[in-house]
């Protein structure tokens, strides 16, 4: 009962001097809240059979498979999608209004009794429309096809069946889902339809209008789009140059598995699609389906207009006149099927009613990236309410990442010499290659700010000459400026002879490191004959590690930060393996830091980065065979918090100092054609890794090795790294283990391979339906699944870690509500957190939680920059070396030409 008020006591008096029993109750409430367990609420939901819904299966005959192989051989990716599967899938989905998966098996790959080729749909298909769609699609793409070769004749409509998706799933002996491959697409179809029927109501702000969603069809066929609730921002309002930028939220849905959990999960993620007001660089459009109550995501391409004689049209200035059209003959197929035509406007002018061109994150936009943490939390609780299922939640573990261990800023002047020595070098010459005078001035300015290097008098004045000037930075480290326009300019000219003839790029002392910062130019557009890859390769052939710096003006004030120059200096030291004690401090015991499970003995951590390199198709050239890339980087840690780890990189049979290994790797061709993800190719990769690990020389007193791989990279090469902990598969490091070395194996998953955090909350104290999302990045969470525990590290974004209220509005409201603010942060990126899932396939002699904390601290403490990484330090360096390879730009990321490039890896 409420305490009885004394006569004459005012409400204000009671607030300041509450009665004894009220004070006691408040104290108990505070104690209860303090004792409430801290948990992590995610957007991963257990997927029960009733949530999976049903699928319609349409068998394809063996004759279909034979004809399809002919189509694959004759497929021209310039005509439509990268593969015929994607083109036909979009065409059939557009004609039928269904979510579709199209899978064709080859006879030699199908065992007796296995499922063969299928059309899988979320509902029944009209045989007449389906047949017509197939015929028109085939005749448009393969002009010489005859009636006897029509694919539609080999769709077995009579044997079509409707089955629960749960009955279609294949499981291994331990009960873990192993197929078919398309189940992850189909798993969300029934849930998408269910969620589309329920608007999302913000219980924390009932006055806010409810958000409705529509089903989006496309090459991925698994998203909900808030089509009727676009975000917008207008600048220069009322002027002749007024501009408005538009965007819309969408929710992606996919099936997945988690290590140690036999049953599948449904993974949700929230994003923003920004709308382009031009056709330039647009590859995908979203539009209203003219026949069904769905949305279409259709790829487009830009082609020159032609006159009746086939000649390209030009404007009065002689420039080609371009038009935008659907790829894959989508419009022609729809029209041939007798449906309402789908068309594109002549200009992508932001016609939000019918067609919205997808902005591909090339250049600037008036709306920032990221939907915001508030929207994600509201969406997660809405999904739980509609489905009647609570998401997967993690419990706070006893392990933390002490904030006092985090080191920011560049390597300090006093720590540069020890870092150089720890990297295995006695001295370093850093050559700054430039053409513009602003580049040396910017580098000297940053050296003064970071290391107190005085600017020589010869560098002052507008007529100062920088060529051949040398500046001492720290004992053993010098910076030398060289004006070489032939290296900085773009073009196809030979750079190898320039590097060979320049003596300052070479050293007679094997312990003297030579590195280079090279000036370059970039205006945000693709560069014909980009000079950076060939320059990097020419320098690498001379043993020189490199970093590029885009030319810019010199900041006029000291308080203005030149982020590009600061990053270039930090990264050139990182590329050279010159690392200070920040990683050691983050993982080892220090007198001024309390830490659970600090490192107490020497450990070598090896990051094993694996990636399939698919070459882009080049018109007029035969397709190149894909390769597999394997990069190994080792870091030798000691239990001393002041000793930097020594870093090595493996290449061509040798472990080299990191700078040497990186240079040799960049001078060679990327990947190996004989390596692959299955069969003999996977066996060759495993043999290569074992050879590298067997040749690893451990420091004296070290008998522990931790091998770190990411989930996607190790997929199929090491079956034991998958989600089934009982899978009988090899793990890396078997040779080391046979030699008596304590080997542990760690798997990291991030991005869409890990659960999306929605908020940290106190169970029993916080109301998830009304609270604002909260993140505590210093915590490591754990989830005890039936067969294994998995761990989650959530990392705040720069916006969350900063102090700007404008950057945190995504925690307090949705973008749609920004118009109520006195300022409009619509142009800000609203990323809140990334996610890293850590699993331990083999703990070796470690306590699993201690090993997780050791690896998580390497993720949270960046090697060179002020922010965190998604991979632990050695795996990050291996991944970074691969992406910097001169041949990396030839890689086709595999999202197909229908990809829109709107996702950011791992960020909310």
C-alpha cells in the first residue's frame, strides 16, 4: 500500500523526503535491477516445423538436365545474368508472382534415390504460364533453339507435390541439417507472408503510425520492404537547386544453422535501400508488380540507343545516348505471357510510386546508411509477437574486455624503435612517392603531429623542393621524399624498370626495411588503367611494401584532422609488421588492469584466411578457371604486456618477416588453380596448410598454437569447422599435434553468418517492447546449445562509441521520426554494432572461455587504428594482405550481376 501522507506534506516534500517504507522499496528495486541477469537479445529465431510452411516441388526430367547443360555452355552473361539460373528464376517469379528456387543437378552428381532437379515455389504454379515463360525465355536467349529442345517439355507437372518444408530437410546422423542447399532460401517464405499481414506497431511510441511491409520478389526472394514508408531528406528547400534524397527500410530473412544446435534458425536483419535519382551505375530496380500485390527486384543494364539501321545515336555534342532496360528479357517475357507490361521510365527521377532505382553506394547520398538500432529492436519484438516465438538470447559470461587495455592513436615515438626491432628489422626507410607538392607537406604535417618531427626550413615556402629530402622520424627510421610522376600517374606504362633503376627502393642490408607511400588520384569514379595494382606489384617485386595516399589539399588548421594521411602512416607500419605493444596489453596481465584469464604463457596464433577467387568475365575472352587463395599469418605472443608480438607470413614454402612475406605474396599471382573447396582441390589446400604449420618455428618456451579461421572461408575444406560438432572431419594442425604441440582451433563467424544483436537487457528489469536499445561492448556473451557453447562479442560502431547526440538518434527513434527533431540526422550512418560469433571446434589444453576471451580481445583491439576488427589480429592481417593483392580487383564477388551492393559487412 502507498504510505499515508502526513498533513501539510507537499508532493515535492515527499519526493525529497520519502517515508521510510517507500525508501526501502526503492532500495530493493535498485538491488533487484542490479542483480537482474544481463542478456543479449538477437534477431535469430528457432525455426519450428509449423513456421517452415509448405513448398511446391515440380520435378524436372533427366532430359531437362541434358538440355540445361547445353544452355550453360552457350550462356552469354552479357545478355543477362551471370548464370542462366538467376535469369530464369527472376523471369518465372515475375510471371507467376511466386518466390522461386530453381535447381538443376547433373546426372553424374546424383546418386540413386536422391532428389533430382526441381522447381521449388511457395505456392502452386500455373502450368500454362510456366510453360510460356520457359519457352519465351529460352527462345530469347538462345535464338537457334528448336521446338524439340524446349525445356518446358520436360517439366513434370503431373508429379508435382506439396510438402511441408520440414519433411524435405535432410539431416546427418547427429540430426543436423545438411540440405538440400535451397532450404535456406525457402525457410523464410511462409514467415514472410505471415509478417506481411501484420503491421509493426511501436509500443514505445503508440502515436507513431504503424509500419506495413510488402513481399519483395527477386533473385534472392526473401525480403520484406517498407515500400509505403520512405525516408527522405531535402536540401536547398525552395531554391532552384532543391534536391531530395529517398530511401526505404527492408528486412532480409534467411534460414541458417548454429554450431551445437541441431535445429535450424531463421535469421532476420534490417537494412536501408537508398534510392537513386539517376540511372548512372544503377544495376537493380525495385518496382510495383503490375499483376500481383508484391514488389519486384529486377536487374537492369544500360545500353546505347540505336536508330532503325542499328547505328548508335549521339547527341549534338557527339556523346552516346543511353537507355536503361531490364536484363534477362524480363519485360518481353511478361508481355508474351499476356500479363500487364512492366516498364521503366526514361529517367530515374525518384518516381517513388512505381519504380525505385537502387543506389549502389558509389558516391554520396542525402540519406545515410543503416536503419538504426531502434528499428531493429522494434522489428525483433514485433517478429516475436507475430510468430509467438522468442528469439535466441545469450547470457553474459564472466569474461570482459577491460576498457583500460584499449590503446588508440598511432604508435608513439618512444615505442617505434622497439616495434621496429620486434618486427625483425634494424632500420627502415620510408619512401614517399609524389607528384603534387601537397603530398610531402601533408606527410610532414602528420609526422609533426604524431611524432613531433620538426619541419625543416627547406620545406617552408611555396617554392620548397621536396625531391630527395630525408627526414629522421625516430632512431633507425627515416622518411625520404621522391618525385616520380611516372609511378603516381595512372596508365598502362611499365613501372618495373622505374623501380629497378631507383636505388632508394633497394637496400644492401638484409635487415633494412624499405617501404613506400605512393600518391594517387581518385575522383570516386572507376579509373581506366588504374595504376595502383601495377605499381604495387612492381614495388613488391623489389621487396617493398606499399600504401597509397589520395592527393588532397593540406589542412589549413592544426585542429583539422587529415584522416587519409593519418591512416596511410598507420597502415604502412601495419603492412610492415611494425606493431607496438597494444595487442600485448589487451591480452596480457598488466599492473594497472584487472583482467579475467589473462595470457600467462607464450602462444603462437596463426590466422588462416581462405577465399575462392572467381574471375570476372571479360567480353571476347574465354572464362578463366577460379582459384583458391590461402594466406597464413602467425603472431608470436608472450605473457609480457610490454612486448609486441613478432609477426610472420607464409609464402612459397617459407615463413618470412611479415613485410617480406607480404611483398613476396603481392609480387606473385593470386591463388592457385589446383586448389578448391572439394575433392582433390580441398585435399591440396589442406596439405599446403599442414606443410606451412609443420615448418613453423615456435619461440623458445612456446608449446601452444591457436589456429583461427572464419566460418565461410573454411567451409567444406574442413568439415569439422561446420555447425555439427560431431562431424567427422579433419581440423588443421594435425602434424603439430602429433609432434606434441598443444593445438587449439577457433572458428569466427560474422556478418550474415552470425546472429544480429538487437539489444543488451536486464532480464526481469527491462521491458523489451518499450526500452531503447543498449550495447555494452565490454561484455562477452555465451549461449549453451545442446551440444556446444557458442560465444558472441558485440562491438559498438564509431557512432555508438562517440559523443555526438546526432549520431545516436538511431537508438532513440526510427528515421521516419527524424522530422520531429530540431536537427535532421537523416544523412548520418546509423550503424550501431557489429557481431562476432566465436566457436571452439578444438580447445586443446585451454579452458574454452579463456580461449574465447583471448581471441575476442584481439578482435576488440585493432592492430593500427582506433577501431575494432571483425577478425582476430593475425586473421585480419591475412585478410587485409589478400584484399591488397594487385590481382584482387579481378575478383567477381559472386553476388551476380543482379547484386545491388547495398549491404555493409557485419554492420547494423
